[in-house]
C-alpha cells in the first residue's frame, strides 16, 4: 500500500496493522489464499447475474443490463462509531420533516429570516399543490438515504440528504446475502449486526402511515415506471420482500374517491403507495400532462386523505443542493440543538461573492448542479482537464443559480480486491432511514459505494462505481 | 392479485411451452431429413405451417430447406416466434411478475434466458443442433420443476398452469391439423414408407413415440394415433388431458374467488366434446372439421379468460 497518507484508510493504520474494527476480519483475511478470494469474486458476479440484480445505463443501449461491480472485502464500522452516526442522522431526519411541514404551512423559518424566501418560492422542487396539506401521520419522508463520507476516525460529513426516492437498498440486502453465501465461516467469527429485517420494517413503517380512508389491514403497493427503468430490479425486490403488489400506472385508476388497482377480481383500493416515480410524473392531471407513468387524479385523492404517498410529493425541496447549505440552520431552528453530523461547507454560486471565490478556486473545488443527481453534470476540480475547467467556468458564469461548490474532501479509503492484491479506494456510505409516526429506524450499515478507479472520488454506479457489503459490529 | 400479473404468468408459461414445442418439432423434422431426404422439404413445410410462422418465413425465403427453417425457428431476428424471441418474452414476463414467482422459479427462467441467449447467438451447426434442442427442452423443464417444487398452490399457480396447457393443446391440435389428411383412412396407403414416416413425425413432435408403442403393442394405425393424441387422458400432450387440466385449474379459480365466469362454461363445453365423442364419431364428423372447431373454440376461450380475469384494461 503506497497510498498517500493524506487519506484515512478505514482498514489499515499507517504502520500497516489493522484498525480496531477490522482486527478479527484482518486475521481471517491474512490466512486466505488471494486466488481463492478472486474465485469468490467471480462466483459473486455469477450469483448477481442469476439473481438478476442488474442496472440499466441510460443512453447506452449496447449494454442494456449491467451489473454493479461488487467487491468482496467488507467495509466495517464499530458499534460505537455507528451509535454516534445514527444519532446525527436521526436529528437530521427529524429536522427535515419539521422543515417540510413548515415550508408547506406557515413558513416560520422564512419569517424568521433563516432561509431566504426566494430559495423556496423560486425553487422548482417546491410544489404549490402541497401547500396546507398534512400527509397521513404527519410524515413527509418515510424513506431517507443520507449520504455520508468519512475523512478521519471520528469525522463524518453529510454529503446529501436523499429525501425523494433514495435507491440502492436492494444492493445493501443482496450484498449481505451474497457474503453470507460465500463466506459463511466468516460470520461465525465476526459478529455483524443484521440488515435482513429492512423489508419487514419498511412494510411496518409504511402501514403505520395508512390514511384515514383505510379500513382494516393496510394494502401496500410499490409503484414502478416499469421493467425498463434502471431500478426495476429494486422495485420488484422490495415489493416481493414486503409481500406488497408491484403496480404500474396503467394498473391503477381512481374509483369512488380511492386509488384502486385492477385485480383479477376487479378494482381494489390501495392504502399506501410506495412510489418510485418522481413528483412530476405521478399525476398527469396535476403535474406533467404527458406522463404515462402516473395515475390521473391521484393528487386529489391524496389531498382528500384517500391514500398515503411515500415519500410525500414535494419533499424535493428538502434535499435540494441549494437548501442543503442551510441544513445547520434548519437543524438548529427546529430541534434547538447544534447539528451532530457535519455539513460540507458549501458555496452557493447564486451569491456574487461565493461565485467569485468559486471561479478563482475552481481547480480545488467540486461543483455540483443544484438539481442534478447520480453524479451527472458534476465537476471534480482536482481531477479535471483544462478544457473541462473552462467549460464549467462558462456554465457557472451563465447560470450561477444552478450550481453549488464544495471543497474536495479527503474521502476515506477501504481496500478493494484487485488482481494485484488489496488496493485502497475511496468510499461513501448511504444508510437507509425509515420514518413513521412512532419511530425512526436506521438499518445498521447501509450501502457502501466505492470508486473502483484508482484515485477517483466519484462513487456513482453510473460512473464506474462499485459496492461493498457494510458491516456494523455488535458491541 | 393484479390482472396484469395473472396475464403475465399465463403468457410466461405459454412462451416457455412454445419454446419447448418448437424444439420438439425441429427434432422431428431433423429425424426425417436424416432418414429420408426425399421427404424432407414437405416435412419442413408442414412444420412451418404447424408453428403458424410460414408467412414471415416466406418473406425471408422462397425455398424450404432444413438449414433455413431451423435457423428461422430457432434464432432469426425477424421472427417474433423464434425460440430466442419467445424465451426472451418469457423472461420479460417473469420480470414483470417477479413478485408472483419464487426465487427458484425466477432464477430458473433467468438462467434459461441467459444460457439460450448464448447458445443461439450464432448459427447452429448440424453437429451442435441435437445438443441445443435438448438444452431448450431441458431449460423449460427446469422452470417447470421449480414451479412444482416451490410455488404455493394458489391462483398464481393456476394461471401458470392454464397458460402451459393452453399452449400445449394448441400445439398438438395444430400438428394434427397440418397432418390430418395422412390420418384419414380414405387416402391412406397402409404400410408405405412415407406414411410411417409421417406418423412418426406427429408422434415425435408430441414426445409420444415410445408411449404410443408401449400402449399399442407396436401396431401403428392412423385412427389410433388420432385417438391417442386427442382423447387419451394418460398422454400429457393430448387435447383431452390438457383440457382436463385447464378445466381443473379454472375450477380452482372459481372456488377461490367464488365467481363463475363465461370462460368456465366455454371450457366445460370444449371438455364435454372430448368426453362424448369417440374417435369413430370424430372421423364421421370429419377430422379436419373437428380440429378446426377445436382451434376456434380454444381461441375464444383464450380471449374470454383474458377478459374474465382482467389481464388488460
């Protein structure tokens, strides 16, 4: 390992010995034949193909079905490290829900001058249709994926709050299944907290937010855009694991003031819809009229208390990258506490001074589109060519409102298995959070994404990232 | 369950059954072309007719040679009914109804797709053909095995089974329809080599050669072949057997849902015909007419099931 010591490696100390949480695993790893591990890697790939955990790459028809590369070396987090992280996430998620309720009601935070009015009113993610609407159970973000990065032993930063429809949880679950299948002996040596309860918790959590109109046991369904969507596997997987129906827009219609699905016995009402379709597409009558994916009139049923939508429409206003920069204020405003987890310092390019700073220091910064996702339309200054920097300089000057910039963080590394042995690669972490009226549940671990290219900081699966199983140890 | 899911299961198992039947028909044609090259062209012609794909084929080719027909039926990209295409359609339906399948059934159909996609990616040489035909039948059997071994006996299973038997009966009837004339006593030339070969194709295409011989002491006569393939309830590819199963499975749906639909009456009417007609009565009525009536009723039943169980809006 000759990685620059500027990066914190989660497995190995600078002297080459394992860090605490990895001690038992490392002991096992040292005795493993590297050849056997590589065989296991190939075995894992075959398993993923058979299971059909594939991923569609937009704009690449030649590779309609691709696997997200899986690395067999787990990422390990100590139980006590995790406790602190969960406290921070819980605080943040509470604040997000309070913020959403406030934004769609009295807007106290704007009145108090903590968030500028134009950040809300002129934001495309703000849905006027949600003004004055309180979702069943008071919950806006039933499912949250809080993206974290680590820079040191006790330094975690929140990179993004995914409050719309965070994806990837099926990988968290399948990665663990695969590891259990391939290395059963390992799990008897190292005590890892289970993740397999997630689908049951999701079902319970969704059912707990059933609407007024629900009679008896809530009927839960997952709404997917269909089999050609990049995350279809996950939609089917979650519906299957929850014992819920997997529906598309054309299976649904509004019948007697309820959203109902066409069954073999006629139309039956749905109580809770876990929709994996963006706000814009859920209702052609209320939003994008060209959408073929949604259900005409579903918003009217929703506003009348006839169905629960998870997540609620309009939550995008809370995970917008421009709003992100206000999160420390938002947390303090609603919880009265300082944020437990750090925010990455963020320059809002809409502000002239910030823009000047960003343009002057472009080569050192990461620039992101405010409304972008999936690592598209992003500039990593230190890794960019002169031409790329020039292109972005022009984009920033033309539309400063569309961008934010952040310092390049020294993201932690975890080794991956390569043909030449272990090699450190940068990682991030997306824990999955379930919010219901009576509790917030955070599955121990989450999805670790890893930038497979040496030195790369981009972990998105659409940009050559892979995944690892994430272990939180029992205390 | 969703109407769409019921339809997806029905079609998934129809497609899988079809892939298997096509492989059987090619196998039968291959056998003839190897043993009697003079009969080969008419044999490939009738096989294409039995698959119902001759119109598309004639847009591609003007002659009926074994290589062309085999390539067209197995892997031609312009043929929506090729084994490659129907296996892909089956797998797409499986993805659509993933939540209704056990992991074992899904993995069996996904592996069927992956293995056959590779196997059919390039033209098939004569040497590989028998192995690949066997592989097609075997992969379909794996899915069926997973279905039997792991699925709950509920409505989902019923729709899967109805699709299977619907396609199978259709296939047997179409083979009989294409070949009916050689089974007619009036044009029969007993003992001529051509006739033996022709009968053998029919039995081979329905995997019934050995069963027929066992039950008929090696005696081959056209009327008993017709009887065997239409009326014998012991043969899993006979019309009577398949329709008995369709009626059973529709009956379970009727019990589970507590609703009798028009499709139940339609199926009962078709079944009744197999119970009341004996083979002499069928020949008196006209074999071709009997099979044509059956194919017409069967198509109507398919549409009625689709309506009654709301496969589509």
